[in-house]
């Protein structure tokens, strides 16, 4: 009996030690977790970015996309150019989750924009090959939990998008534990320390893999036979545009340029249709040489400057029409 009590005491002390270590880790990552990644730091600032845009006494344009627009657009230059052309202040905000997923865009906008009543005058959704198609929600579980899903949207998320027990369990663990939510970032940082050039090579490999999946048939890695593709759907981006429509926010789609001319899928073209504002197509209109895209997808500084200048000119008629309609 005494031996059993001693064993329980030892195990109890071990458990307390482990729990204390986990608490210290959690406190530490809540304090400095954003230093693991610029993407994490940006997602932590989305509330502030949207709030700053909402407070601006100006025509408000919000871009929601991915790294293509984050690296391809100069928001300050676009603000200045549109403000001069419109003869009134224009404020531009740009937010991006760490992924090209309409699911994340939808819940990000629901939490920080629509649910807060901080609606812009124009919502712009830039996209590249395959970006508007639905993806497995489980791929974004941790970002949804840590950054994008507000408490008011939990019912919708669990009933429509995270419907299996494993995904829900991971979501709630990531919801309460910053350490658990950022564990992939921790793994990447550890690999960065031991593998030369890992930080530069990993994003290229991941983007190429995602691009291959996007431009072919989409497969579910957890399906019994991953070789069998499932039908590509646009349900999330349709839910997003419907949500924006309910809030009275016009949505403009923006096809981004890349080194190689890519085709807009017929299903995407049908969804956007002939409605207004519709689509701005920059896939080949800039005639940028391949060297302006060092990795084949993202523009360099010269490409960024030319894209921003051209976008200002192409965006002006839409902004002018909306401004006049609102009495601006």
C-alpha cells in the first residue's frame, strides 16, 4: 500500500511538472508566437487593419486574398493615385489569411467585417489558378480556430464545414491552445534551423504542390482512394458573395498576372457572370516579361509598380460609379 502511495506521488509530481511546462509554453507562445512568422503577425493584426479602414473618412476598398496580392500591390500608391483621380480621399486595406482558401476568406470577413458592421464600399477578391475552388476544411482548421472564426459563427462552421469528430476536436484544442495552433510553425522554425535554405525552399515546394492540385482534379488526401478526383465546387465563394450582398457590399474579382498565362475555369467565369462589378482580368494585360516573376507567380518590385499603376486606372470607373451612387 505504501509502495502504491509512493508511486502515485511520483506520478503526480511528474504530471504537475508536465502541466506546468505546458502552461509556460502556452504563456510564451501567446506572448511571442507572432514572431514565428510574418503571416501569423499579419493575421493577428487583421482586426486592427479592418478597424483602421472603417475609421477612415474616405471611400473604402478592402482587398482579401493571398500572397499574390500582398506582394503584387502597393496599397499606399493605389490610395494616392485613386484619391487624386477621384478628387476625394480613398483608403485601401489589404488582409490575407495564410492560405488561398475561400473558406478562410469567408470566416475572416464574417468575424472582422460583417459581424462588426465595418463594411467597405468595395470588396476586391484577387485570385490565381484554382484559388476560388473549395478545399478540405480540415487543411485550415488551426488558422480558423486561432484567427478567423468568431464565436457567433461556431454553429455554422460545425454544422456545415467541420462535420467530423477529429476535425472538431482539433479545432477546439487549437481554439484554447496557441501552442497547439502554432505547432506547424514551430516545426517549420525547427527545420529552418537544421536544414540549409529551408525557409526559402519550403514555400516554393508547398505552392507548387498546391498549384498542381488546383489545376488538375482535386483529391482528398484522406479519401480511401486519393487518385479518384472529386468534383470541384465553388460553394464557399458563393456563400461569401451572398454574405457580402446581404451587407450591401459589391464584390469585384481580380484575376492576377503570373509568368505563364493561365485559364479562368469555365465554372468560375459562369459564377462571376456578367454581373457588376464582375471581373478585372490582369492575366496577360500587363505584358510583363517572365523575369518580373522571380518564382513564376509573384511579381518583383518593378512588376508591383506597374501592376499598381494599371490597377488604379482600371479600378477608377468602378470606384467613381460607387462613390457617385453613395453621394460621395
